[in-house]
C-alpha cells in the first residue's frame, strides 16, 4: 500500500467516524449511525482522491 492510499483511507475513516458519531449523538439509532458513517467514508474517497491527488 502506498503512502498516498494510506492517507486517503485514513482520512476517509476519520470522516466516517465523525459522521457516524455525530449522527448517533443526534438521536438516531446505532444502526442508522453506522450506515451514515459508512456512507460518509465511502463517499469521501473519490473527493479526497481528487483533492489530494
């Protein structure tokens, strides 16, 4: 794994954790918070690739 890939994936993981945590704190169920976090992490990968690369 290259450094570029590691940075993208770790940043996407951070974004997913933040989105999921804030969604859970907003009062939704844990399953909805996990889904929101996964969608946030997955959706951020192409954006991060275009911004960083």
